[in-house]
């Protein structure tokens, strides 16, 4: 098996130059690149992946930026990305940005310095805030409408409207909502869907029925506690993700509230444990793994120099009816 020393001898260049040509081709002259490439081809230098990276000037690595690795929905999306990456021979470098823009920039720099071939962003684009991806191969996944670069998502507004419309169809007219953070694009779109469903049914949403959370179990628990302190309590809750819905169910049970006999609860995402909580959660199913797979495939097309067939892929969602909703008494 040929070694880097053999390649060095064949190319008539130093080992350091050969190493740079393989790892950082932008740091080596074109003439030296040609010599190293020919030597690698002639000697069939192994591992093959290193030779392939050099010839195509690729790292076969992509960066995935996730705002909160503890969010279980994101782990499903990442699983889809990982599956697609493995099939295409790519490695995934996961960047837990913790919603910190400087941490984002540090990971983006890996693509800018050609230590990775492209990136997938799981944070929804916020209008007025630049993602600085226009010069890179990048895809947004599980985001929102209006993303200024390639994206894969569901229609959040329509999905929320479907969830609240289902509660209305069961006879509920006093419907509360536990949102995400108010400036989050998911919150904005899903809240619009909530109001659309209420307006379409001729219902007025009391402002006190909207309580801000942050997509965590704790904020769902706290939100439900706040609803229990209201004089005019809702008969149903729409929670903008399953984690908050399950946190809310726990708080309601602690207060002796029967679900769904006294109060109905709907979630969003259909995480694996939604079917196993008590009662089993009615929720909106996002095709999380499929979104991850699609986002990765779109990115690999871009890396291969192909323009995506669409700038935006909107995948179907589904309302999953289980045991947490019942007609109000």
C-alpha cells in the first residue's frame, strides 16, 4: 500500500507540500496540485477517501446547526439528516448553538474555511435578522415561510389552524394557547393559525387565554398553572409543541383537573412519547425524519453543483387524534 512518502517521491515534492495539497488545497500552487493528483492516481494512494476529497476538493462533512440539542423534535430531524448523510458518504458535525449568534458564526466559519462542504440550519429564519448564508451552500429545515434560502418545512400556520379547528369541531369555544417565545417565527405563524381558526368559527380569543412559554416542559407546566388562576378558564389548551403539552398535563393533574373530561389538550410535533403519556396526546404530526432526509438531499445536490428543483419544500403534516380531547361538559 502506497504511503504519503511514496506520493512525495513520485510527485517530486516535500511530504509537507503533499499533506497540504490533500488537506488544504487552496494553500498549494496549481502546478503542485497537478503533480500530487497524478502521483495519487498512479500509486492508488489510500485511503481512497483522502484521494477523493483531494480530487473533488471536498471534506465530505456537513455542519448541522441546532439551537437546542435538548429539544426532542430536533433530535428526530437530526436522525433523518444522519441517515441521508450515511448513504451519501458524508459525516455530520453537530453544532449546538444554544441560540447564540456568535456560536453560530464559529460553526459557519468551518464552511467558510472549507473544513466542511455545507450546512443545515434548524433555527427558523427571523425576518430582519441576517443568517449570513447567501455565500454558502445552506438549507434551512423545520423553519417557516419567508426563509430567504433553500428550505424544507411544513405549513405551521395551517397546521395550527387544523389543531384549533379540531377543538372547535368538538364543541370548544374557550380555547387557550401556550406559545413559544413571542419573537420566534414558529410562535408567530402558529399563533396566526390559532387566531384564524377562532375567527373562522366566529369566536373571540380572550387575550388572557394566550400565555407565553419557551417550548420546554417547564414552561408548559407553568403555563397550565397560570390558566388555573384565571376566573374565566378555557375548556381546552392548544400547546405549540408536545413538550409543553405534556408539562401542562402534569400541572393540570397536580391540580386535580381531569383530562379530557374537564379540560382538553392538543400538542404539536407528535414526538414518540406523545402516544405513551396519560392520556395519549392528540397532536399535529410533523414528518421530522423525512424533513431531515430531504434537507440533506437538497444540500448534497447543491454541493454537487446542481440547483435545487424548488427553493422551498413544504411537506404534509397530519392531525393525530388520541385521547386528550373530548367535548366540553
